[in-house]
C-alpha cells in the first residue's frame, strides 16, 4: 500500500480526531473534576485534525 501525501493527511486527521474525541469522553465520563482541561485538549486535537483534513489536496 503506497501512501501519498493526501492519504497521510487523511490518516493523520482521522487519528487526531479519534484521540480528541477520546480525550473529551475521558474527561467527561471518568474524570469529571478535570473535564474542562480534558475538553480543551481534546478540542485542540480535533482542531488540528480538522486543519490536516483541510490540507488534503493543497500541499
């Protein structure tokens, strides 16, 4: 399986989005006293994944 730039950005954005969602859920469900911090970091991961997804086809 050959990976070109677009597929690398696609995989990276998918992985970052999954990590972001997992961090938000971890903060809300397991550590409610630290939910704000987990949610901020998870939102940052989702935003970086979104930016990588927007870069597909442009680099």
